[in-house]
């Protein structure tokens, strides 16, 4: 059986193809293309893809875009002694100004008392303390500071870097004297080409006479390919590849100066500009020219009735891009007192502070404060003390006379420096330092520890530093304050107060993490509902407190730290829009004035539906990074990562938010608006697309306050920067006493002497202060109003929030104290509520006496022992007394 099967298998026909062969390929079936109408799903996906690509493109452009800074043309000034008089004089009935053209130093003589003020100390050479570099500073009417990309700062004094080198000119035009400086340790730079090719030479020679043409060609060494051999030829080709196409002309390195001057004039006639020179210099590869720090600027002096002013136009300042100009100090030693003089320096710390000449505090830090506080468009790693000057003024009293210096323009960039004798030299001085080009540090990579800095592309266009000096006939800070009052309020109307003004802040809501469906979520947390606020106002009204202004803080946009005010959003947990309207209506028959408080410069708690897109809406640092700001720890002073960050808005949005606040307050029938930031905080925006300088930000704040006034609204601000005074009717949180720096000897009410009778102001909330009695004493000394901060909630509700500063704000705990303290304060000081302060003095180390123009005097005893006046009036410890007319 088996054999038969094997035989049959052998008889089977074999295939001619291998076993794995499956046959010839079959022809492919083709399908005709058919167009289908895009579905909605397709369009959604397509639009989403375009949006993502657009966003990525935008971010990439923002990251890689670096603006090309244009180097300002550097002006070269040269002093010609033969063509200029030795002395330039400005003179009027009160002042004689004499400038020595050989040094650019000057004197100012007060004709009434004969006192002579010196721009620079006259006996610098005999200073036994100062180093040579500091002596040069003392001889300089200006100091300039510059930096590099590595952040290395250097100071150039005018004396050794300009005057001694004869790099300046002096001129007089009518009633002003102008000094133009070129500053730096450089040789004179002449503006004509250093390198020319044959085609360039022919272009610049067009129209020249044969004499000028020969003079031009004699100034250059001609190189051709045939004149070069070997290594020299290779080197020239490497540096100047175009030499293979046409002859090259290089300026002779030994060219004499008079020939350079001739070439400069010749090429200037042909239209050769400083920009052409900069481009040409980039092509010049020889090593005989070294670029060093160099600057040019102009100073203009003018007289007025009581003093003089100094101006420095930004448009006439130039510098080299490799060495950005970061600071200018104006008249740093004007009026400086020697170690044998008697006098003091007035600095704008708090209401005002005095630093006595030669007080011996040589181990203490130099006094410094930023005018209008920190610019929040500049990052900082830590904060130890927030230095700020609400008003840009300092003063010096020396011997039998004194002066104040006021910044009329440019205060937004300034800081105040004051120093005593015995540290750097034998002189006591004060000055304004102006920040010029702002910078920001950034890390190049994690592989290097070296720092790199990026700077602004240019100085603000059209702006000017203007600083005036106003002389007084006696060494008195009161007389200085009166002059400042005349400067601020000449022709203005006084207030119409019959009672001492009282400000009450009502705290609506704060943000707090709360459980929502078992999940933590940051939401507004009610501390005072709209109905409870109406009840508090009613209770205060029943106390017969008639001159009360209410600041409604945290009543909109999620609370104290609000979301962007592009729209007023009433808080549901406080009662919603209807509840707020009932609050307003309930106060119609009372004397209460309601001010809706809002923040217009910042955005907290960003979210998808809050109308804020950080890449579009946030301001930017100089580095082009977003202005993402932090809270700072009071323990280690650094950024507190446990607190929410927030963003500084660009200026257009700040303006929009201010408009929304004004429009809403007007529509709701409120008495005014309150800014928690404008009037105190002043910040730039360095976004290259829409740069906002600090000066333009100040102007924008003023415009929005004026707009509110035009709509019949009052304006309330914090701190009270002096540029707001024409528009505000109440200033809260004014610093009545300063920071008590160790170098300071006394606190004085300089700012309050200037303001009292024209503006309502108050210090910190009495119930939240470091010491209630101290705040009331400071208020009595300065004639200030009183300020309280209240909420209806129990302090326990502030647990697990970042608002522990409000622990002492419960109204029920304070209402009796409010009534008693205000009634006593108002009863005694109401008589001077609308009066001017005419005198202030320390009658002892701890007792002050303030005199008003109606004869009333206020004694304040800050000490812990009783005091009797010369007329045997008793002033108890830690108390104040008011007397109608002192015997």
C-alpha cells in the first residue's frame, strides 16, 4: 500500500515555478480623486492649528528679537581760552551768578545778606581726608557714572575728564549760560573716513577743487595688490578682502591734528556725517584706535527771582554703546559745609529729617532715597528698607543762610544722596543722582557664573532734567518749607475745613483658599458686606462725626488684591451689585463721602476668564521679561515664594483701568475714587513696542486724576507724591515721621508745613499702627487728620490669610475708642484745621511746638516725663496740648 502511494506521487506533474512563487502581480486599481466640502470639525481643527502656530511664532519672535540700539552722535567740544572771557555773569536784584570759564565752577551771591555759595568747595586741596579721586569729584560740577555689559560701574568726574583736558565750551545767550562738556580719557576724535576704497574716494572727491583733492589724497596711504607681497599681502587681504577688486586708502596714523581738522571740515562740506563715521570705523581693522568711554552733555544755568536753575536736555546727551551712561549727579557739592561749618542737611525722609553737619556718625550708611519710590519695572532680589521720597526736595543750611533744591523736571529718575564730613572727605553735602539708562541682569547659561546686563536702547526723547535752587535768608527748615509751599500752591485756594478731616477705610473682602466641592480654590472672603458697611457708616454718623471720608477697599474685583480693573465686578459674597447700590443709597442723607478704592496698575490671580493675557498685557523689564512681581519676606528680605505673584500692567491698561474706576464711580453716584497705587507707585514699561518712561507714567496719572475732577469726583491717594497735589482732596498713609535712619538727627514736618491748609492728609491708620498714641502725637504735631481702618468680621476670620495686618480692625472693638479719640482731637485742633503752619521748633529733645497763623500753638510731648513750658504750661508725658494764644 505504501509502495503504491509513493509511485503515484512520483507520477505527479512537477510545476515549472518554485514553490514560493505566487504568480504575476495584479494591476493596481486607481481611484479618482473626489473633493469633499470641509466639515465644521475640519475648520475647528484648522483654526486651532493656526492659533497654536501663531502663538509659537509670537513667543519665538519675542525671545529672539533684539532691538538695534543707535549710538548717539558724540559731540566734541574744545575750550579756546583766547576766544572766551574769563568770567560769565548773570545778575538780577537778588542774585549774582559768576561762572569761571577756566574751571566751569561758579559762585552765587545773595545780595540781601551777602552770603556766597560755592558750586564746589574752594579749599579742596587742603582736605586731609579725601583721596585724590574724591578731590577731583569735589572740583566737578557734574559726576557721570557708566557701566559695561558685565555690570562694572565707573565714575567719571568732570574736572579730570573734561575741564583739565579742555574738552568743553562756555557760552552765554541772553540770561542763560551754557556749558558743553565732552567727558572721557580719549584723544580728540575727528569725523572723517579712516578707510576708503577707490570708488569711495572718487565719490567723496566729486566737486572738490584740485587743491582740496591733493590735500585729501595726501592724508591716506594707498595700497594695491601689486604693492603688497608675501605675508603682508595675505594679512591685508584677510583684513580688507575688497582690496583684491580695487585700491585701498588708509589714513596715516601720524597725521597731525591740524590736518585732521582740515579733513574734518572738508568731508563735512561733502556731507560726511557722524553715522557715516561710525560705519566707516567698523571697517577700519588697524589697532591704533582704541574705543574708550566717552560722553557729551550740556548744562544750562538760568536765574530767577530767588535763585537759579540748572537744566540738562536728554536730547543733547551722547555716549558710546559699549559704555552706557547710567547716572548723572548734578552739582554734587553745591553748598557743601566744611568740618568747621555749622548747619544741617534737610532730606525728604518722611515729612522731613535733619542731618546735622559733622554729627560724628561716620560709621553709618550714607543717606539715600528714591524719589517717588521704586520703579517696579526694575527687578530686585530683596528688600531691606523701602526708601522713598514723596517730594523731590533737599535743603542745606550753612551759617546764616540756606536753600532748598527742587526738581522741576526729571524727578521720576532721581534719588537723594546725603553724606556727612569725616567719611570720604571733610565736607557735608547733598545732591540728586539721576538714573539714566536702566539695566537688567540675566544669566547667559548654567555653565558660567559671570553676569551679563542688558540696557535700554536710548534715553527718553524730549525730556529734560531741571533742578532749581531757592535761597532763604535764614538757616531755617520752616522758611524752606514756606518757599516750597509757595512753589506748590501759589494762587491756590485753601481748604474749607471746619472740623479735622477723618478718613475711614472699610475692608470688604480678601482672597482666601476655600473648599469648593472638596477642592481648594482661592475666592473672595467676606470681612465686611455691603450691608454691614452701611451699618458702620450709620453708627459713625450717629456719633456726630461730620467730616468723614470713607475709602471702600476690597469692595470690587475679588478683594484687596484685586484682579485687573478692566471692568468693575461686584463681589457676590458681599451682596452683589444690588447690595452695593443699597449701600450708596443708604448714605444719601448723611455727610459721609464715599470713595471707591481700586488698584489700576497690577493684576493678581490670572485666569482664563479674567480678561488678562500676560504676554500681551503685562509690562516688561529691560531684559524683555514679563514684569512678574513678588511679595517680600519681612524675615529674610527675599522674595516670598509662599505668596502669590502678580503682574505690572502696561500703561495702556493702567489708563483703561483708571477710566473704568472713574466711570463706575460717577455712574454709581459716589463722591470720589481712591487709588491704592496711583499717587504712590510710579513705574515704567520697557517693552520696545510701546515704551513708557517714568515721566510719561507720571503724566498719565495726572491726566486720569484731572479727568476724575472734571467729572465732579474727588480723588484720594496713598502717600501723596507731590505731582498729585493739584488733583487730590485727601491723602492717606502719609509718612509723618521717617524711617529714623541712624545718620538722621531729627524729624521735622517739612512737607506738612508746606501742605497744611491746602490739602487734607492723614498718617497710617490709628488702630493698625505700631503704637496708637505715637500716631496721634505725630498727627497733632503736623496738624494732620486721623485715619482708621475697620472691618465687621472678627479677627479670627483672618486666620490662614496673608492679611494679619488687619487683626486690629474689628469695628465693634474700636467704635468707642474712635468716638472718644476723634472728639477730643477735633475739639482741640478744629480751630487750626484750615490754618497755615508758620513755625515749628523743638523746645526740648522730646517736645515740639507748632505755631499756626491764627496764633494757636500745639505742644506735643513725645517723651515719658512731664514737661512745663516757659510760661508754666503743663504738657503731660506722651500727650499733646493746644493753646489759643501763648502768653
